[in-house]
C-alpha cells in the first residue's frame, strides 16, 4: 500500500513527540507500505513567526511572510528525518520546491495547481520514507507560497490524490470527528464515518478538525481520508462518500465565533440596492455569509449580513463612505454574535428537523437573530454569550431524537 500520513503541529511539538511520531511512521513502513508523510510546523511555531514579523514590520508583504512561514514546516521535516534515521530507518525530507508542489501566485493563500510526483516516487523506490513540508508550494515566479492557516491538511490530501495513494491518514490531537466540540458538549460522540459533504459543511462552519479545502480536494479526487489520534491506537473517523443506509438524523453541531453582523437600515426599496451593497463588499474582498433582507415598508427596507470579525472595519468604512449613494438611514453592527449550525445528510428527507432545532433554542431561552439553510445544514446567528448553552441544548435534542427514532 501507499500511505500518506499527516501529523499536525501539536503531534510534533517537542523532541519526545517527534520520536513518538517517528516510531509510528517506521511501523507503517515496517508493515510493508510505501510511506509519504506531511508535517506541520512544531507546536505554535507559525504563530511565533507571525509575531516576530509583526515586531519588525506589521505591514510586511505577503511574499516575505510566506518566505518566513515556510521555514516552520522545513524544521519539522528535517528534524523528523533525523529522528527516523537515528532509529535506524531511512528518511529524506523535501520542501515544496524540491517536490514541485506548484501553486497559484497568491501569496499567503495560494492554491495547489499541480504536484510533480517524480522526485517522491524516486525516493520511495530507493526505499526511503519521504517527509514533505505541509502548507507550502512554489508559484510561477519560483517563489515559495503558503496555502493559508491550517493548510497542511490540504497538502496531504492533494499529495495523496497526485500519488494515487491508497489512503490519507490525518493524525491530530483528537481521535476523530465528533458530533460536537467535546470540550463544550460532554457527551459528544465520535463518528466512525462521515460523508464528504457533511464534513465540508462542518469544516466550513467552524469545526476545526480539518482544513476546509482538504475536504474539497478529497471529495473531488475520491481520496480515502481518515482522521486519527497520534497518541492512541483507537479507530478514527473515515471521511468518504455517503454509504450508510441507516444513520443519525444529525451528524454534527458546529459553532463559529468569528462572526460579526452588519445591518443597513432604511435603504430605498428599489432594484439594484443589494447589488450595490455586495459589490462594495466584493471590492473590499470581504466574504459575506448569511444575508437577510426585510420586506419593504413605506418604500424602505433593511439588509443585514454576516462577515468575519477581521473584515468588520473595512466593511464598515466602505459602507459609511457610500452611505448616501446606498440611500441608507443608519448602519449598525454587532461583533458579539456567533453562528451555530447543525449538519446532516438525512435532513433533506426528514421534515421537522428545523422545528426540533428551533424548539431546542426556545427551550434554552436563546434568541435567534438570523437563519440560513441548505439541503444538509441549518445555521442560526445568536448572541456569542449563548453559544455554549445553545450547543449543548441542540446536541441534547438530537441525541434523544435519534434514539427515539430507532425505537419506533
Ligand atoms: N503551520 C501552519 C499553521 O499553523 C499550517 C498547518 O499547521 O497546517 O497554520
Ligand atoms: Mg490543523
């Protein structure tokens, strides 16, 4: 078998952990597999590098930031090669340029376009374990780029796809994907499997276990993906095409606190206003999430939407600068809001899921500010202070519901 493994920063944080992982890698090799391993930077290295840069130049160019950040992953792979070699194995470390992980040009948020497999395949043929830096590649200018925070997951899945690996194992400090954050919801359950679509929703809705784009790539190339613990030998969660006939109604509850809401009140109720508002946001590269437009009264209407907290200042400035042209009466904002979502592929065919969700919110005394839905998810915007209570209440509601359903 050809196995691609990925170990996150917390799994390789110090020498002891590096050796723990080195032994796991060697075990996979000794079982007769070809092994390619993607590593993240050790512990909080990336945060540390960003802090260093800020001390020197808070407005550093993205190119130089990438040049700096790629060093974190290079430390991890070279140290891991040394550990494996010290244990009597044979490993070689490679960075994104050496492999030929070709990306788009956009520094700090590049996308993988193509991966050259020759160098890796040659090293495997020589009997080497190949250690590849996560989170990075090289663009058409020959410069190093990074894939955005958490991007090593995507490196691993993309490598697995390019190499036609049999499986891509993502090792982390939790032992799988849970129905809710186990730190908040004490009886959250580990899922033994989840579909690509559900995982994609959960990842983009704030579940931090996998980088969103890694799931996109896995789905596109049908990569068999597992999320596992680097500390234990328990079975993890498999992310794959929908397969179970019988399933729980909801596969997960996710919370995202990185949200602010903007409300533009009293805009003239005429065609083109929403277009103007969201063109402004697009110009500022602000991505907009939930949108709510009120029905008009007295020729006026309100438009509310949510954005990431980091984008609030730019967004407000752009709107204030154009307030008159937008015919807005007032522009309000709130950054103490959070999103709570439920995700489940069974939702589409089970009426009543929304009612149960809202009942749980009502029972918990939580007020809903905005609602958004898709075929497999429902998201509500609520006050940030209510998020943990709401998460527990919603998780409870659906946990009981699935038990009842099986009984009937
Ligand atoms: N080291 C990078 C980060 O901290 C990439 C990763 O860990 O996946 O974001
Ligand atoms: Mg990560």
